[in-house]
C-alpha cells in the first residue's frame, strides 16, 4: 500500500498537507484545526512511513525524513494522536502474541539492558528539566495552579499517606530513581528504606545524595533486580517501575511483593495504566525510549494480585495529572534545548521532543492514566475510610523533624 493510501486511511481529522518527494502533495483531514504542512524528503522515507506508520513517522521526524514547514511539533503530534483511532489494523494473532511475549520477557539481563537504555543517560540531561528533587514520575496536582516542584512534593506525601507509615518502620522501594522519594520518606516519616535500581547512573546519584544528607545509614541504595530481594518489610513501595516488568512476569512480581511483606504489611504500586487489555506498546516508544515496556490495564494486573494472596485495599486513578506533569517537562526541555543539543545532538533533541509530545498527548487525549493500588494481607491493617490520606498529607506539610 502506497503512502497516499495509508495516510488517507489514518488521517481523517485535522488539516494536514503532505508534500511528496516527486513534487506532488496530499491534502488530508476534514479541515479542522490549524493548517499543517510537512514534507517527506525522499522516496525511501515515503516507503518506510507507508510500511510501518507507527514507527516510521517518529523515525522520519527524528532523522530528517519528515520536515515540518508550517506548524510546530506540538500541533503535529496533536494531529497524530487525534487520528490514532483510525490506524490500520493488521491481523496475526498468534504471531503478534509470540512477539509481544518475547519482547516483554525482561529476564535479568534484558531488564538491566532496557533500564540502561533510558535511565543511564546523562544526569545533566535530566536535571535540566525535572524538578529540584529529580522526580521522574507523575506529579500530583492537588491544585491546578501548583508549580511542578509543589506537585512533586504533593505526590510524595500522597504516596507516603497511603503507606500508613510509622517511625522506625522498614520500607523496600522497588525502583528508586535518583533517590528522592526514599530520602523524603526517611526525612519526613522517620522510616528506614532499602531502595533498589538497575540503573548505574541513578544508583551513583542516589548514594551521593544520601551521603550528603548524612542519611546513608537509613536510606540504603543498591543495584538489585526485584527478583533477588530478600527479607521482609513493613512496607513495600514501587513507583513508575511496574511498566518495565512485562506481562509474562506479573505473577512472579506480585508473588515477590507478597513474600517481601510482613503479615501486617502494606504495599503501594504506582504505575501507568490503560483502560483496556490486550494492547501493544507504541512501536517507536518501544524501540527508542522504553524497550520492553508495557502499561497494563487493571484487568491484566488483578488476576496476579489475587493469585499472590494479596488484598486490594484501595485503588485510585489519577487522570490528567501525568499530562500536566509532562507539559511542565516539555516546556522546561524546550527552554534549555540548545544546552541539551550540546550534551547530545539535534537528532537526540528531536527524538525527545517527539517522545515528550506523544506522551503528553497520550495522557491528555488517549485515555492513559496512572493507577495506585494499595495492597495488604489482612483486612484490618489500614483505616476503613480514606480520611486518613488527607489528614496525613496535611500533617506532613508541617515542618519536618530532624532525622538522626
């Protein structure tokens, strides 16, 4: 199928003119929205986009095969996202299932390689557009006028409240980023945290931060696969890591959560989710940004939780919070784009513009969301109403105690 035929099937809304390599052009959409004009630079790029639009469009923008001549990348991504519901469907159930299973297998070697692909990028990159505490997960906008820093503090306190923490308790954090959440729990809740990551760069930063605060004896970081964790803890926490587990490993993951929890323990799992099961990860995201990743539907997660013998004590869906978080990241990235181009290059900047843009669009318009699942082994370990969450958040807003 040629490029024109493919695009006519996919682009049904909006106003897009595509200039073709031979000198012709195609007018697509229903004429609504801003008028966008792009140019495909060669017949080879036209063929690649036609063969695999989900992969080819992002590659073409990243590598200069698709050039925007009128309109910006944000408007273009909005048009792409709006028309995603019209994408061409391809059959092949068994082959598709096998390919998906192999891609998401994420054994120990593959998991470390996949994490390194994204999280072992330069710390100087991330510190330029994240908040001061280096939170690289969905913030919590309790008020629409919150700054990114305020919303990330609110996120950490929202999570801490659901963990029902008490001073002196033990916490294991599966996937710790650059250590900010673990250090916050130590400082504000008086707990001790064993935190793990598969990223060498994140581990280095997290350890240095703990040492600088004099908290290395209470916030302990290690390069450890979640499958290799030992011992039992009062609390089990995982934020923005479950997306890297992969569907073939869900049972092992939740069996591990149950094994790590004391009988009166509480766990909180925070993850990107989607409203329906059986989906596939965007091909471009899988290849260039998060290889091996998958954002599940709750229906794909709950059977493994039940088989692990865990009780779901609370579920919360955070709608649009991640769209707002990524908007802040994208705007900050744009302000320092020239600095990032010096760290990497123009191709890298175009790749990240596309990544941040389609990510925001997905959460704003295509029904991806964040879910937080609270888990326990006993029905009486958390309060029977949710009032305690807000009460704890407000208490954590008061001046923090000094941690010895």
